[in-house]
C-alpha cells in the first residue's frame, strides 16, 4: 500500500524520516506473523527477531506499514548490512502507519489518528519494534 510522504491536517503537515531499509507490510493474526515486501515477497524468514516481537504485541491482529532498518556499529542506519543479516539485534522495524487493528480497517481514519493508535499499540513492544516519530509543521 503506498504511503504519502506527507500527511495533511487542517493547519499542519506531518513530516517523517525516510529510513534506508526494506519497506514492509507486517501482518499479525493471533500468534501468526508475516512480513511482505512491496512486490509481495515473503521476508518473514529473514527477520525472526522482528517477527517474534510482533507476535508478542497485545493486539489480536494488525497490519503495519513499516521499514526494516539495520544499524551499523555506530547506531547509524545502513542499507548494505541489512541484505545479509539474520538473527541480529541491530535490525529494527520502524513502524509508521497502522492499516488494520483487531479487524477494524483504519485506512479511512486520519493519519494522525492512525499514528496515535500505532504509538499506543507499540508502547510496551519488544526492543526490535520502534515507532517512527514525526513532526508537525503549521502552514
């Protein structure tokens, strides 16, 4: 699902960091989790720590639009290492949009509502999951 670069509110725009990583759709249904690339390739097997963290979320089901990002030894995002890493604590899922939660399709809700709900879902998430912060700029 495409994600607009900017979310529009009445008087403000939301700006987000674009991470250098793999764009994924994370689908959770009960304890079953799948990670899919934009073209629909199954990436679940490549990121078992992220899958485990998603499975432990308190929600029964959810669909999250996100990026899988690897960090180098200095903590900086780096695309090259992500191509080869598995079972690595330096790989994170940066979640930036919540598409579905517990069977409710949220796509018609305003972006700021979806992001607030996503932040709540991730409050007590395992370390491999991160909420992608944003800034609001008034027009």
